[in-house]
C-alpha cells in the first residue's frame, strides 16, 4: 500500500527528515507519535504527496504500486485526488459552503456528475449521523460535527488511504473519543488504510501499530 525508503527532507540547511523507511499494508491503522519538531507532519505531507522529498538519488515512495517520483505535478494532483483523503486538526471547511457542498468538493474537482456526487455526499453524511445537517454552514455546526463533515469530505472519492494530522486535537474529550472509534469503524466498513499523526496517546495506542519519530527518524 505505502512503501517509503530513505525519505529525506531539507528546508535550507535544516534537515527535517533523515532517511525514513516505512511500509504500511492495506487496511492497517498506523499511528505516528513523537515530540513537536520530530518530523511527523512533514512525513505525512510527503506520504500524502502534498510535498516531495529531497532527492538524493536513493529515495523511493510507492503508493498503491505507483512510483510517485515518476509523476508530473498535474498527474500527482489527480493521483492525490483519487487515492488519498486528508483529515486535519482544523477541519478546513469552506465557511461559505454548506456541509453537503463541502463534502462534494473533491468529487467536483474530479469532474464527477453533480447529481451522483450529491447523492453520494448525502449517503456519507447519513452514515456519519449528519442527515439533519445537509444545509448547515460550518459556523452552525459543533466542533465534532465539523470534523465529521471533514471526514465525509475525505471519504468522498473513496480513497484507499486516509491521512490524518492531529484529527482530534481541537475537539473535546467526548467528540475526540467518538472520532477515534469512527476511524476503526470506517476501516472495518470500507477497508481504508489510516495513517494518523497524533499526540493523543489513547488514539495512538488503539492503532494496529504505533511508530515513534525522534529527530527526523522512525525509531
């Protein structure tokens, strides 16, 4: 599913990732923990193709049997849209759009038919217990509801991989617990692979595997 080898990342003279090797299998829920500044978010951005690793000639990144290094920026954007979903600490919903409109955005970018997209979005919102929130804008939703809309958006194109960066960091304890349980329900229902960067030890310990990053490396 994901095979990363010798991943380096430099920002000027600062080396943030120092040769990360990682293999994640289909259907796994993997958590990544570590102190702030250890490189967790940078690694997640590279695994999500939002950034490219620093090229040292020996780096490999293969996702769904596709070598990412071989893709142009345009092809990479299409690959990301079709294969990877993202959930962030701050839901990143567009405030001027309703819940259902926010969920539809990835499929509209893909060029899917409007009627089928809206039908799929309703099914996702129903599955997540938000059938009564279709027409509500983000400022009319609770924090937990906003994050569930963000989860629905991440699932919209039926991606095989979900990458989450501190997904419950902005939620109260009850909403966080509900979100954590939801990830495993989604994995069991749809077979998605989850890679979760978190400081929440309870969530980290629930994962199939917990990886710890220290100073740009996985220990």
